[in-house]
C-alpha cells in the first residue's frame, strides 16, 4: 500500500511539474454559486485541467453531479473547448450524495489545451437548471496576486489599520498590467481618500496625479467619484 501511495504522489508531482503554468485559487470576475470554487487551473501543452471544490450547505438531501455538456472558452476569442473527462465526480444523472453539512467534494475537469497567452477563461456547464458558470477566470498570476493584495488592503482599511492598508494599495499600483481590472483604480482611489482625510493633501495630490497620468481605461470614473465626495485637489 505504501508503494502505491508513493507512486501516486510521484505521478501527481510529475504531472504538475510538466505544466506550462499552474494558477492556484484564481480570481473570478463572476460565478453562479459561492459553494463551488475553482481551486487550481493547470495549463499543459496537451490539456487544460481545472480542479474544483463544492461544499454541501444542506443538513440533509444534498447532492452534486457534473453535466455531460461542459466547456471552457477563451473570453476574448469565444473559442469553445468541450470537456474530455471528469475525475472524482459522477456525471448526471448519477449523483454524489453528501453525508453531512460542510462536507466538500473535490473533483477535476479536463479539457483540450488552450492557446498560449490566454489571460481570461470561462467555464460553463451547459444544462437546463442549477448549472454552474465561471466568467473571466483570471489566468495572469500577477493580476491574481494584485487582486489578493487589494482585498487584504480593503480589510485593513475597514479595520482602521491605515499604514498597512496604504502599503497594500501602493504595491498594487506599482505595475499596471496590460489588461487591468477595477482593483488598480480603486487602489489609487483609496490612497487618495486616506491621505486627503488624514489632512495630507500633498500626498493625496501626488496619487491623484499618478491616477490621471495612468493608462487605466476607467480612471475618469474614479476621478469623478473623488469629486463627488468633495475631494478637489486642483
């Protein structure tokens, strides 16, 4: 038994070592259910492997299955790639029946390889009801890191830990990627508000200038929002 387990561990590690890219806990712009999460995306030369985990929220009667019609698509090109196989989950109408509330089912979906450089991915279960969907799974590791850092900054801001929040927001805007999300504009926005409300208008003006000179496509929205709050540094 020990040899079998050891072989399985080696095989698993070898598989991930051969991956072109592994994205742990990628951020998702929009998803249909909070109980189901994407835990890992593996990009290989011959396949795309997505690991998911679903948590049972029902005291009794909970079950789960994966439909036979599931596909991924590169968000920009809308090129679809149908599922090749599933591991660890029954295919509907067969189901996995949960035994207790809070129980988690971890499973894997395998698809064909996607084009190199794909930055956003959709995962869609194509069925009649209770179908899952993930829109814009972020495959850029830098962007995922910045989203996590921004979230941490917001939590520190809410806890009135301003110095730590400033550190997070500052790190987020150090480098603006080619396809930025809302977290970069909001990081500038929060930096300006923190410094302005603390009476440090000089530093607030510094960050406003950085926002205005940035390449963010939605920067005017944040500038207008600051003005609506009465923050005018002109």
